[in-house]
C-alpha cells in the first residue's frame, strides 16, 4: 500500500513538471524592427540641392471659360438674359455686339419697360398664332425657341443670320435687320431705331 501511494505521489510530481510553463521573456522583435528601419533610413537618406541660379520654367495651363445656360438665364429673367437665350438657341455667339443689337431690336418692338408683352419680345409671328407678329407664346422660353427658328427658317433673314453668326459690328447687323422683311416698315431705314444702351429690366414672375 505504501508502494502504491509512493507511485501516485511520483506520478503527480511528474504531471506537475510536465504542465509547468517556461519563464516568460518580453519579445524584442518589434523593437529590433524599428531599430533596423531607423538605421536603414539614416544610412540611405537622400538630399536634393537646387542651385540659386536655377532657371524657373513657367507652366502654361489650358484656358477655359464658361457661359450661362438656360437655367441661369431664366433665373436672371431680364431682357438681356432673353436676348442671350435666343442667341443660344440659334447657335450665335453671345458677344457684346450681338446682345446690344438684340436688346435694341426688342426695344423697337415692345419697348423696354414691357419687353415681355404677350411673351413675344420681338413680335414674332412664327408659331405665335399671329402672322402679323401680334400673337403670343405660353412663356418666354418658347418665345426664344421660336425666334431662333424664325431667323433660320426664313430666307429673308439670311443677312441677319450671317451678321449674328460672325458677331459683326452692330451697324452691320442692324442694317441687315432694317433691310429684312421682319418689319414691313423696315424701321424707316433706321430712323425709328435707337443705338442708346438698353437697361436691364426683369420680367414678372411666371413669364419664363
């Protein structure tokens, strides 16, 4: 019996020895990696020296520009905006010369303070239901579209189209308008036409 007990004690001792964990030490792998990296950077560092006499080469960048689209013009809502909208729909440059002529033309047709009259600023008969130019449009956007179509659709306006397309001097474009069949009076050969600047006037809400 004593022998059996001794065997049990010996077995327990053996099991305890097998299950014991080895002494722990802090791994130095991470610290070593940082030291290696720092040493590598220090040994392989590069520098770039630029002489004070080095020439500076200017960089040329592409030019860009932006023009107002329909939403911006409609939000502006003035006679100048409507003139630019017709030019936009007609595919003409929205140059200072073209806008000046167009706003003068609108003034001769409907005046400045009521340029949106019947939503037909140029008294255009094309699609307005009034062959004499006294028809109306549902809104100024449709009026602009129809004015552009009228200019391109009537051979009698070819000289006007050519002048607007080339952003001709205002006198050239105006002469083309006076000579055209747009107004049967031909604006009295220009006697019923003013070259004075046209102020910007906004149309009432709902006209666009």
